[in-house]
C-alpha cells in the first residue's frame, strides 16, 4: 500500500483529545501492535490547521512516540506524518478513507503560553 508524506510546514497542530489505545478488535479489547516493532499503537486526535482550513485528524502513533501529559490544547509537532488511502468491504458495503500515521509527536508549547505570546 502506498504511503503519502504529509508536509506539516506552516501548519498549526494542536491536540484535540488525549491519546487512547488503538484497538485491533473492539469486541475483545485487543490492542493493535506495530507490525515492525511490536509496540502498542495509540490513537491521537489533533486539530490540523493549514491554508485557512481546519480538520480533525485521528493519528495512529506507536506508544513510545507519545510523550506523557499530552492534553487538549497542547501545540505539537508531528514526525514523519504519512497518509494512506484504504478501502474495505463489510456486509456488502464498501467503505474507504485516509488513515494518518506519525512516527512521533512532540509538544512544542502548551496552549496557555501560545495565547500569551500572540
């Protein structure tokens, strides 16, 4: 499957929801693991603002790439963000979308400090 690099230069990225475990199977609660490293995967929702538009993205990030204490409103930088188109069929219905994955997330400045400098 093709991975498309996403340029975050000039974008404002802010945590929208605290990180949570990414589940492989919602029925059993089994966590998803990185296929290369075996690290647990996390889901992190961020607000991504670029070119005058804002979107909420659900990112998949290996657990070691997420620092402690990421709270809503924290400005972050994303390391090696990629987009991957996907498509599947379930019960005769086709679904498709774009999955986003980053290698790591780095807090750049809490929201309270960003507002004070504006």
